[in-house]
């Protein structure tokens, strides 16, 4: 799989949690990708994650991290539609 650019990783992360709202940003000094997922209906933070550059640059690693975060949200009782790494 090709290496992902940070902008691609950000867009993928934002779409992975729809219909919840995912705020994703890159931390310049560390190169990490930070994710905060918010339930728009309650404005409650339901998940936070930090993804190292080596993990988000590899599409398989990013997909695994996002699936793990999605599973935590599902385990907490929120609903998400099925999702696959593009």
C-alpha cells in the first residue's frame, strides 16, 4: 500500500466516525495525528486518540487504529454505520 500523506489521513479519520463529529489535526512538533470524536447530539467527547506518524502513514496501520477506536465507541453503546478503510 502507498504511504499516506497527512491530509489524506486526516480526511480518512474524519469520515471513519460519521455521523459523529471527528476533529482531527496534526501536531507539528511531534508529527502525531490527534483525533477527538464528539457526539454532536450531546456535545460529549466519546473518544480521543493519538496516532504516531509511522502508524498513520501506513494505510493498514491507520485502518487498524481507526477500527479500534470505532469499536470502543460501539462498545460504549453508540451506533456507527459499517466502515472500511478506503
